[in-house]
């Protein structure tokens, strides 16, 4: 019996992944009913596994078990959108509103993050940023490796603030950036983002908070300029070149 428990947990996880991603991607529409009989037939898993998976998904706001109605798929407004799994399940959707919301959030958070990182960074933080930049350079035209290196850089920048709450933003930025980056770097003509990342690192290393903020804003301007090519133009973020009042 002890040997079987990891398999059961793995099956629970796979079932949660399948149903959750299907809801997020619209396969199961809001308001639709997911009966155990239907799911057993579609997924080939037991009712016990399904009940556990439904419990997990209900905690994320994706479904609501109801008497006489079975399990009802909830509208997006009920979802726990900051849940790490939900963010990950949205990665492949290329949803325009998701990418637009991401851009707005980045303009709000990342410039302030860069200022704090420049003031509080340690030698270890600089090494993490430098390693991520080097990985970005070494990745060359390998889009997947560029994406991973870009995520490592932004994760290191968040951690360089030494603000526990800001570091938790990595779960949001990581999923959002991966979704965006995979769309941008899937093209053969993606723009070179190494120079602007190098400028951020240089400003953080020099402990120049204002320069770090400007460099991040340059990066975000470039990100907005790239966005139309993904099929999801960003209208809510500041226009390229627009800067907050000093």
C-alpha cells in the first residue's frame, strides 16, 4: 500500500491538470456541468480520484460542486487568477486581455523593483543577474533557452529587492512572461533584448536607482512595441517613449 500512494498522488495531479487546463482554455464552458459519469468516461479515472481533483479545482474557484446540479464550471470572475496553476494554464492561450493586463502590471511594478534592487542588491544578486544575462547571450537563436534566461533575469531582479512580498510576484511575472516570450521568440525576427538587459544590470551594479528605472522602462517600451506582432496589441500600457513625471 505505501508504494501505491505516490502513484495516486500523481494521478490526482494529472487529473487536476487536465480538467483545470481545459476549463481555462474554454473546453469546458462556464455554466456547464461536469458529472462524475461524464468525467470518468472522458478521462478514464475513478470517482475517488475525480472527487479529490474537483475539491482542488473548487479551491481555485474554477468549479463549484452543487447539490442536484453536479459540479458547475465557474465564470472567470470567480477564478483565483493569481493561483500559480491558473497562471501556468493560461500560458499557451495567447489571450490578448491577459497579455494586456500583464503589460500594465509590469509598468506598475518593475520600474519600482529596479530602483529597490539598485539600492539593496548584494554581490550574490549581481552574480545571479550576470549569470542570467550570460545565458541569454549564449542562447543565441534558441528561443526556448532565451525565454528561460529572460525569466531567470527578472526573477533575480525581484529577489534583489529583498522584499519578501515582491519576490512572491515571480509566480505572476514568470507565467505571464513565459506566455508572452514564447509568442515573441517563436518568430525568426525577434528583437535583441540583450542590450537593454545589460543596461539594467549595469545600473543595478552601479547602485544608480534612477538609471535602473529608466533601463527597465526602456525594456518595457520595447516589450510593448513587440506586442502587436503577437496578435495581442497592448492598449492600456504607456505608449513607447512615454515616461512618468519625475
